[in-house]
C-alpha cells in the first residue's frame, strides 16, 4: 500500500463521514474537502496526529455563493494534502490557524483583504497586501469585482492621503501607527527603514524601534509592489499567463513560469518530452547561480564590503551573457511554454556554456576561501540573525534560510520535478543557524549548481522540444512546487474548461521567510538589520503580486500606445483640476 | 599682511591644499576602483563633483538649527586648513611653529569630527542623529590610540613641536624606524578619523543613509566633502612628518616630490585597507580599538621610553 493510501485509511478510520472523500491525484498530491462545521476537528487531526506540520500556503477561491478556502499542508517528506472547506459569502467567518502556524497570518490577511473572508484571531499588525486607504467592501479577487467599482466606492486617494482605516471585521489587521506610539512612549527611537532606503532594493518598510543601537522591536510592512497579477491571470488565457507570471519577479522569473506551467501541464495531463525538461532544469540551475552570485554581492554591500559586490557582479555578468545566448534574454527568458520549451540548445553552445561554468566554479572556490578567512566578514556575519531549527519549523521559513538552520528540506529532492529525479546532487545544509550559515549554504549550492549544469549539458537527451497543448485546458486543479533560489515557490492553478484559468495563486518564498525576520532581529543591533534582511534574500516583487488591475480602458483593448497613454494621463489630471498643458501656455 | 593672505589663500593654504586634496581623492577613488576591477573615475571627477555640488540647491531641514547647520562645514574646513600650517612638509620647518604645536594640530584635527557631530545632531533627522552619536562614540575609540602613537615619537625627540621633531629626526636619520609600530597604529586610527571602511560606521549607507550628512546638500555638502578630503591630506602629511621624516634636507623640488610620494603612499595604504575589509559594527570597533590598538600604542611609548633611557643618553 502506498503512503498516500495509508494516510487515506487513517483519515477514514478516524472520520467515518469522510469515506472516499480523499482524492489521490498522484502520489504526493492529496485533496480533501470537509464541511465547515467539521473542519477544525479534521484539521487538528491532520496537523497534530498525522504530522502534516508544514503549511505551504492558503488559497482563497470564489465559489459563487461561497468562499472556498484551501489549506495546503505538507508532511516532512513533502506529500501535500490540500484541505478544502467553504464558508458562505453572507457570513464568511472562519477561525484563524495562527495558533498552529504563526506564518499563516500573512496568508490569512491575503484572504481577508482580497476575498473578504472574516478570519477571527489574526494577531495585530500592519495591513497586507492592500494599501491602507483601500475602500471597504472591495474584494478584488471575487469574480463579480470589476475595477470600475473602485471609482464608485468613492475617492481612492493616493497612499497616505485621505487614509480610511477599515472598520469592522478587518480593523484588527490594520494598526499602522500603534507600533510607533507604543515604542515612543517607552522613550525609544523609531526609525523608518523604507519604503525608500539605500539598504533596500525594493519598496518595503521596516519600522525599527531602537534603544541606543539595540533593536527593541521591528514592524514589517510589505505590499508596496502589488501589480494585480493573480487577478490579471484570471482575465487572460493560459498562453498569455505564462508570460505574465514570468514577470512576477526579475530574478527568479524562470521559477515562476516553470511552476505555473507545471501546474497547467498536470491538469491537462501532458507528457513533457525529456529534452524539454532537461533544458528547463538547465535554465533553472543557471538562474540559481546568477541569483546566488547576486545575493553574495548584495550581502557584501550591506556590510560595507563593496569589493565583494564588484567581484561577484562582474562574474555574474558572464553568466547573464550565457543566459542571453541560450534564451535570447537576460532576465525574462521566455523559454517555457505549456507542453515544453520554445528554444533548443545546439551543440555549438554547449562548450561555451561549460567554459563559463568552469570559470565561475573557480571564482566561487575563491569566495568560499574569502568567507572562511576574511576576519571582518566573519565577525559581521556569525552570530547575527540567529534562527534556531525549532524556530524555522515553527515559523515556516523555507529555502537556504531553513537549510542554514539544519532543516534538510529541498523540493528538488523531496518532490522531484523537471529532470531533478534523474540527476545527482546533494542538498547543502549547515548548522550555524545565522547569516554566516546562510552564506555557507548559498556558496555550497553554487557548487552543486555547477555540477548539475554540467550533468545536464553532458547528457542532454535527444528528442522533441514540446508536445501540443490544447487551448482549452480541461477542468481540474493542481498544486505545483518548485525550489526557487530563495526557497519553495508554490503555484495553485484551477481550470474550468475554458481558455482562461479560474484561479491562479502564487506563494513566493519571501512571504514565508519575511515573517521570521522579526525573530532574527531580536536583541540585535541596528547595524545588523540590513544584512539580516538581506540574508533571507528577499524578493518583494514576488511576494506582493496580486490585487488591482485598474483596467484603464474599461475592458476594451488592453493595448495602449505611448501617445494614448500620455493623453490618458493628461485627461486624468485635468478631470481632477490639474492641467499641465494649460499651465505651460499661460 | 599680503604674505599672510597669500599663505592663507594660495600657498600652502586653500588653493594649494584644495588642488592636492582633490588629486588625493582622485587617487583614492581610482585605486579603489582598480583594486575592485572597475574602471574608476576620470582625473577631473572630484573637481567636477565639487563644482556640481556648489551649483546645487541648498536645502535646510525645517527643524534644524540653522546657524549650527550652516556653520559646521565651514568650521570643519577652517580647522583642517589651519592644522596644515603647523606641519613640516618638505623642509624641516613648518610655516608656523612653536613649542606645543603638535598638541594644537591634533586638537585642530579633532574639530571635523566635532562638526560632524554638531551638524548631524542639529539636523534633527533620525538618521543624522544616529550618525552623529556614532561619530562621537567612534571618536572616543580611535582618538586615544592616535594621540598616544603620535606622542611616542615626540617623546623620543623630547619636544612638543613638529618642526623641532623634524630637525631631530633629520639629525638622527634612522631613528624613525623605531616608530614603525606607532605608524601602524596611527594608520588604523586615521581610518577611523576619516570614517572609512572598516570604520565608516557613522555614515554606513545601508544602515543610516549617510549618517550626519543625510540632510546636507548643495554647497554645504561640498564644503563637508572638501573638508574630509583636506583632512585626508593633512592627516597623511602629519603621519608623514611624524613617522617617516627622512629626506627633509633635499632641494625644494626633490623634497616636494618626496613629500608627494610619502602622502600618496599613506593614502594608498588607506585605500587598500578599505578595499579588503567589511564594515565593523560600532561595538566591535570600540572593542577592537581599546583591546588591541590602544595597548599597542602604549607599547610604542614604552619602547621609546626605554630607548631614550639607554640609547640616547
């Protein structure tokens, strides 16, 4: 009996009413729907008795009269059980699961903000992901929501202007100023690191309370980067979505597109040719290399070691050229399509790629030596941002952040996708539990990635590049996972038999990791803040993805020429009493 | 009167010092860039930056104390230039000297740090305030080793005048080699004084934006940057005069070239040091200065006292 069936039996023995309710989609994907009144009983059993102790994410869906909630839980061996329930839209109340999983707070806030669920018992904190002045009763991921409804809901001000804090069930999630007030009354200084700050590469905000140089509290506010990609995916076809999800992130673009494409392929039942899988894996590993080299440089910069930044980014450049050579692009590779890949690697390219990899490997060995010997570097990194193994498991950190605390977990090995099942590599872990450990893990992963890339290039199977995918994907759902450079990336896709997906949900690794940052900063110094934040390799454009697409032309053509866009902006301002053209002539 | 004005404004005052220090900044930046495998700036970049800043708008924060905010950069500039007059450059005699000018020079060189503190503190911005406090904290850590290490050669020469020290070391040409430990200590302390990596804690960009200088812009920022450049040249000149005082009796041209080689050697060492280190934390910096640097400086004093007792009798 397979392990999935064992779990099925255990659940059926405990709950008679769940006979044949559990669906085994494949060995590591289980689906179970439970009515709301029995939900927490089942949930508790699955989490505490069956040891599904990892929360991947929570997906909210619109089911017509109900809201659907899917809790994606996984075992240590990475078998994912997606536990579904429904709450009626008139009274969409559900209990928070933050007592089991503190990291669930962010996922629950998403459901509250985007779908209007009333989650009871989320701990206080700043609003996420919508801006503070978002009008009430506007839930953008509900199917009946249209961007025009924002205009009807009254004035939508600029952020900061005319801020209406939501009252009612959502008010618990928005306490923007209490943090500052509480700490100032204690005679502490609260400094704003962000949304704009030289330490940060993207807008996010850390309010840091200081007593002298010591940090006494941190409040993280994210969500400045929302572009409405989840909603946008629902309004576009699968083919367009591949390119849209690729633009979630500028570093791990391939991670998101692969993750999405895998989910769609699973629903459509497509058998992707081997050569395509190998090419996907190759791009994935090259992406990991360039991402880790980029991280190493950023980490150096954050601790004032600019020489390391200059060196690693110089080396990274040669890899970017390789990526451009293979795919035609430095960042948004556009190599994935549903059913395979778009471009082949010809045999003349292989020696060139191998040459670059050899050079990078040599350089990486040098960086490993630097990390082992350079005193100021070690002093700045060790003992900083400590996150014990227990804390990683409790707070749900993923990727190199988790592996640096001795948590041996890697989707590539545990839930193999693409070509990873046929390649040999070891999962790098470390027991330092601090920023130094995270550096060691990333450097080790670089070495593994070189070896993986070599294996792929030397044993690239022959065959076609893609299979034909239907335009309409049959109804179904799938959860796809991918080990991005920053950690586990999760995509949930549901199709309804049309050309457009019903729901696309993205959980980027940073959202899982950023919630551990406050823990890492406990009792540290202000000087440690930049490197601790950088050490999770945050990518906030990944994390903040979904909300409003204000459809500028009210649902007509989405293509705007430069001239049209310009005229639109002039019109927009004139309606509000500002006329740039008028001012210029007067 | 005319000659005093000439001294003050042209040589070796503002203009001469300005040219040398812009040159020194170029040298530092170019060397730093080449060590990092970058191209680096063209030779006129520091001057272009200076002129550009002079032309920029000068923004003063509403809550800042306007008088101190405006005066701080000027004081920094004035103090460093004044200190320069008492340092023997390529002759054994400085422009001005009296017994005790060593102490005056050291005190004048503490002025810029004080103005960083005052300017930052009275900017009233959060980042400036933290930067200001860090400046002054760091100040207490590196200043003591610097003073002690510079007093050691003075002890050997039995004088508090820089010019007389130069005369002494010219008379005993190889004695400067006895002070090499002190030289190392002074170099480290000078890194702290100039707030450069690994001691750029008060202006750590990724933590507190630009520290004390966060609110400064335009003309005032240009003055501050100029003051730091000049401080670098004056600091290097002081170290050259105290620790490597050889070849002071050459003809003026050769002497000038030798002087330039000496200060650019010192500035080069500082550049290399800032290439190879990461920034320390303020607590680590203070521990480092008090536990290691200060005792080594005392060791130099001890050595010189013993030498003085035995050798120079």
